C-alpha cells in the first residue's frame, strides 16, 4: 500500500507563492508512488480556531474538520510547506495545525520552507521543528529550503533551477524511509 502523506500548506494570501512549493513537492512524492493530497486552508475555508476537533462532541464537529481528521488518521506522515513571516511561522499554518493533536501522533513530518529572500524560510523552519515535536510529529533531519521562491519555481511548481529536483529527491528519499519505518512500528501498536 502506498504511503499517504498529506501536504499541509500554510499560506492563505491571495498572492501566495507557497502554492508553487506545494505543487513542486506533491509531484515529487507522487512520482515516488506516494499519495500526497494537498491540505489547503484557503480552499477548505478553515475557520480561525474556536474549538479543537477533539473538543466537539462525537459527530458534531464541522464537516471540514471531520474530513481532515479522517485524512490525518490514515496518514503515514505530514509534509509541511511553510513561508517565513517576520522570522516566524505564518499564522495560517499554526491555525491549521492547532485544530488537531492526537491525529498526528506517531508519524514523522518533513518541512519544505521558502521565502522571497535568500534564506529560504529557515528561521521559521527552526521554530516549526519545536511546534511539530509538540504535536507528536517530529520532523526529519533534512529541510527543503527554497530561496527566492518567485523565480525558483513557476506557478505550476515546475523548477526553474536544476538543483531543486536533486535536493527534493534526497529529501523525499529520507522522508519515505522514516514514514515506512514508523508505519511498520505503528502496526505493532503505540505506547498510548
Ligand atoms: C507578513 C509577512 C512577513 C514576512 N516576513 C518575512 C521574513 O521574515 N523573512 C523573509 O525571508 N520573508 C518574509 N516575507 C516575504 C515572504 O518570504 C514572501 O512574501 C513569501 O512569498 C510569503 O509566502 P506566501 O506568498 O506563500 O504567503 C514576509 C511576507 C509577509 C506577507
């Protein structure tokens, strides 16, 4: 069975560049035989956090949260696509992630970060690592930082620089390894 690796995009701006990075990495995972559905808070019209999914009585959560909870429970890992806003994590990403908790447990995550500038969003990624650990989906060692996103990838996410495919392949190899390893271990049970 192929790995299910939702790609969570953390920008809802009308001029957002992050959709380029999401499309780029989705294609890489798909070409490795993985399912990599996009979780797009803009398309989903995800509300600002009121109640977490688990705070709703069973069967009473908004439909969008029920659908995401179902996807996340079936997932083998999470790919997080993050910009850097003021050297930190974009609020739309935190808002998306904060709706859930236990649904993430015992799965790895991997961070694709990007920015308009030359640092590729790595300052946000460092803070994101701590958040993802707290959510129970620790991130793998490698990041995939994409500097100057507007010229590195076109609107469809096609790379405009040759290093990108090489870097993405290595990143995907590493993440797939962790996702497969934890899937096997989850099948044997989890500590709680
Ligand atoms: C509120 C805000 C804060 C930003 N802060 C940073 C920053 O700290 N470092 C950086 O490299 N770029 C920063 N930028 C520029 C972003 O890298 C660039 O706009 C990028 O395209 C944002 O991702 P998005 O288009 O997917 O929302 C900022 C952009 C916004 C909108």
